[in-house]
C-alpha cells in the first residue's frame, strides 16, 4: 500500500530552527509537496520538490532524497504565526496526491 | 479574484438526508478535486475532474456523486448521508498540469447525526 509518515506533533521555540521529516512509500513518484494549514483553515502551498536536493524559499527550505523516500521541511527564525500543521503529500504514478496526516507544530515564546 | 469558494461553510444533516456541496473557482483551472479531512488522517481524495464534463473516482468515492457541468463549478452530492460522512470537505483546483499547485477552498464542515 501507499504510506506517508510524519511526526504527529512537534514543539519549538520562537526564533529557533525546526526540521519536520516525511518518509514515503508510494506507487511511483511525480513530486513531493509541502502545505501549511492553520487550524480551521485551508491548506496553502509551501514547496514542491521533484529532483533530489534542497529548495530554499525565504525562511522555509525543503529537501528531497528519492532513493531514501525521504523529505524534510526546514523552518528558520520561527515566528508565532508559524504555529500550524504541516502536510507532506506525494504525487503517485497516477498523478494523484497521497497525503500524510500532518505535523502539528507548536511554537512557544 | 475570489480564488476557490465553497458553500455552505457549515451544515448539520440527519442520517438519510441528502445535500449538495458547491465549489466554484474563478482561476480558469482545468482540474478540480474534492477531499475529506478527518482527525488523525491525511486528506483523502473523493472524486476529481480533469475538465468540464468529466469526473473520476478517487480513493474514497462510495456514498458520493459529483458533477462538473461548467468549468468553474464542481458539485459534490450526498444522496443519503451517514454519520461516517461527518468530516471537513475541501475543494481544490489546479491548472492544466496535475503537478501544479492545488489551491484549496475554505472548507465545509458537515455533521451527520
């Protein structure tokens, strides 16, 4: 079967750095997405990786290793507004997104 | 430019009742999707459409029907609601390439008693 694993919850301190991991086993691979979802709101796009390596976008970076079935989202200079759930999703061979359950990130002052 | 909108925002149904959820997008996107989101689980695809007049089943289609009569609208129907359909429903759309970003609506919270 297809499976996306990510930690259920993480806690970090304002101003610090946090890394959220995602491992996947899917039938085929056509890219990996990270989305942010604040409580009670819709998911919003953060990043897309299809090739191995690091993609940097401001305070957020995303890394992919296709051979290891592994990705991480790195958040730097954490702000209170970064408190949200972070969703990892993989596009499979049928071009459908398989979603992880999300990682709830709690930022403490 | 409203993006993706959903109506209603919240609804309570009794078991066996029917209802239709409406999704509209003003971005001229080809692809549209209906997901459900339940606690402790990832988003699950119910049905999707790759263009006006087309629909296809996703991961959890049972108990739902959809229609895409106009490019900008994607309707999700529940013919006979069950408590297991209590969930938050999200509509999303994306441009022609399925690897493009999906843009989500604000969600519809449905409670089936």
